[in-house]
C-alpha cells in the first residue's frame, strides 16, 4: 500500500497536533484517520519519543480531550530537530506562526507569576500511546491553561484586571471566567475571535449562570466564585486558580514558589485564613514593584513609554534604575525580581 505524502501546508497551518498525528507528520506521512492503521517503525519510534519527552517535561500537552493529547506544533518540530529526525521539507517554515505567537505571550505571562516549583517526575506511562490519564499527570498547568485561553479567546485573559482589580464579579462574568472564556469577548455582541469550537465551554457557562440565578447569587468575589464552583463539582478553569494563587502569594511576600502540576490545578484553592472575606489589597507586591520603577523614572525626568536608546558601550537606563533600587525593600536580595518587573512593564507596553 502506497502511503499518502504529507500535506505540509495544511498541517503546518495548525497550531497543535495530537501525538498520533504528529508521529505521522514528522516522518513525512499523511496522518491516517483509521485508528487501527498500522504505523511504520519510524512513526512508532517518534511516538515513543514523544512519550519519553513528556516524562522528562521536555514536551507538555497543551490540550487534552476525551481521546486525544495535543502538543504545540512548533514545540514538536523543535523537539524532532533536537533528536536529529529528518523533518519533512518545508514543514519547519510552514508551522503556523500562531503557535510561535502563543509561546511569546505565554513567556510574557510566566514573567508575571511567582517562580513555579519543578513538578515531580511522574511514573512512566505504560503502552506505546500516551493515555489521556497519563497526559494529565504530565501536563504543566500554566502552559495548559494559557493555551486554552489563547485558542478560546484569541488572546490570554487579563487576570491582572479580573482578579487583582475587580473586587467582585457578576454571575454572568463568573460563569464565563470559570470556563476559560473572556467576558469581554463572549458578550454576545461580537463575533467569535476564531473558528475554534467552544461549544462545551459555552454550555458549561450557561449552566453555571442558570444555577447561580436560581440560587439568587448575583455578585461575589473571585475566590468565592471559585469555591462555589468546586463545591458543586463544576469546572473551574486552571488559569483562574493560578491567578488566585499568584495574588495570594503576591500579597504575602511577592516572590514565593507556585506549584504548576495539573494535580494542584484540579485541587481546591488554598488561601490564607479569612483571605476570601477581605477586600483585595489595592497594590499587591508585583504591582508595587512595577509602580516603583515607573515612579523612579518619572522622578528622574524620564518618560516611561519613550525611553532614550542606550548609548554604545555605556550602561543603559535599565541598569541605572536597577542600581538605584537595588537596596529598596521590594528588590533587596532578590536577584531576578527587578528583571521580571521590568519585563512585565515592557510586555504590557508601559515601558518602550
């Protein structure tokens, strides 16, 4: 039987591939829709390699359905090149820039979160195919949550606004945020941002809203909405949990570790006693670090969104600010905190 050659343009335009399709694509074969189709020895080798790369956290699933495990196409191509696999001609160039764009916004968000702890290695999955259950154990909650937001909304949800600044959410806002949908995007007044199927998330949001309405809940804090959903075994988007933990840790000390395993993302949120009953502090530590940098620049007659270019061979403005603030309580004895704060301001467009 002659194997169909790979449609490089079609597959290169997809931001994520499931592990079975990837094992065909990376060998230059068109994925076979028959789940019982016999795979070549090379495809089986790649499939085993993907599983092993998950175990050591080189590759992390970005989407998991009832039957399939997906990885970023760009990450799979980079991994295959690292392993010296012969990539089909033109595939590298055709891999959709969307996945590259996603990695950029994901990396920018990582800089805004406390440093995650390294997740423990999971027991080796059994069998040649990475199961959905195994994938959930090996996925990284941050990457998984960010990708869900990105493909659902066309951009990441602005948790700095929804969690740090909004003291309460309406039932309609909460029903969407609990399901990884941005209320400003899914407001019924504008077309969807892309053709990704969000029917499952929209159905879950509709049911959450109906239940909240029946119970007479019109508004509550983000923490209480999260606890409300978990107490009723309803879905609570992992990105919301990460945002709540980031704020709680920021209020505590601004630079604590954050667990990033999926098991953590599926467990109830753990906040300091009574925190959910208190109004959010106006300026968490991460925001205070950014505000201090902007304050110093303005006091020294710099315009933050129009900084002068660095002179060749001389320290730039960033180095001057770092030196000036190195003994400040917000930055003292924390080697990377200043760089992270500067990066957040750059990514948000407040520094240019």
